[in-house]
C-alpha cells in the first residue's frame, strides 16, 4: 500500500506540461475530447441519456459487484471519468479506491465529488495513462473497466492491467458489443460523440480471445436488446412496465446464440492467475 500511495503522489506531482509531452497524438486527442465532454461536471453519458434510461439492469449488476467485493480491499477505477465507481467502492468500505483517467477535467470533477461526499480519506484520483500507468505491479485486488477498453490500444492496456492487478485480482469490464448493425448505424450517424479511435475499436469476441492470452476471462453476460425498443416511451407513465417486459424478454433471448451477439452491451471478468 505504501509503495502504491508513493507512486500516486509522484504522478500527481508531475507538471501537466511534462506529463502531456510523454503522450502520443492519439492519447492527446482522447484527452482533449474528454476534457471538453466533462466540462462543468458533465457526464459523457448525458449526450446519450435517452438510451441509458434502459440500462438499470447492467448498472445494478456492476454496482452490486463492486459492493460485494471491495470491503477492505484496494480498488481501481480504470479510466474513471468523474469517478462514480471509485466513489461507490469507497462508500462500500474499500481500504483505498483509486481512479485514474487521461482527462485532467475528469480527475478534478472526481476529486470535488469525493470531497463533497466525505470520501477524501479513502479515495485517490490522479491523471494517468491507462496503457502506461507508472504504478507498481501487483497493486490492486479489484478493478473496473466501465465503457473504456475501446478507447485504448489493447496490445498495451491488457498487459498493463495484468501487471498492476494482484495475483488472483479481478477486473470487471462493461463494454458495448460490436455486432448489431442498428447500433453501428447509430454510431455512424453520431460521429461527434466519439473520437476517431473509439469509432473503430468497439469490442468483439475476437478481443476477448486476445485478452485470454493474459488474463482468465470468466462470466460473460449480455445486456439490453429488447429493452432498447422501450426508449421512445421513457417519458410515458407506462415506461416502467414496458421496460420490465423488455428486460424479461432479454433475460431469455440473450441466452441464445447468436441472438446474444445483437446485445448492446456485455460484461466479463478478467482474473489474474
């Protein structure tokens, strides 16, 4: 723990200009994009809020996963954005909940929110490169990658994640899935919501096979297909019942191959053995 805290403090002490000089053009573009997205405390999901209105299923799963795992442990919110997951881990009793992100604005937002919630004592947020964190190896018991692996070069990020997890450490990933043509069309029609790299790197099962070269992949789950059809009714009085029906259909349909490949999202655990 002491070596981790010392490394976090060294990272935080680096001048912003010095840190920026070490980034390649792709990473600088990601940083600039997400600084703008997170301005004034905004959440990137705000721009897609109507679709995220149906994602309580995966949201509850991720939040329950955090709450059930992290008490007394060291947790990493990997590309933390405004730090929601790290703050949840801190509230659930993590010994230390760390959030790293390439965006300086995101880190400032996360620190402010943690302070407002009385969580400064067991959180640490720092601007860092997820592909080269500069953190000591074998540091984290649990980690979360929430909608962010497709922003990274997996050839760099997955070995780095393997390095910084403790032996037996587990990382939960939540990602959009690559196969649904309707979702691909939506992405094509909304280019302003993504960086060029992100547009080309939505995760597929081929990426999962790559990850298995470094980490044991377990418990793959698929989320939200029929539920997406309920989105137009999100402001209606019967939205709750319609969404419950969509979720019920998904609980059956997304067990079937290849229907599951049409899901909007999937989750999986990555374990270091």
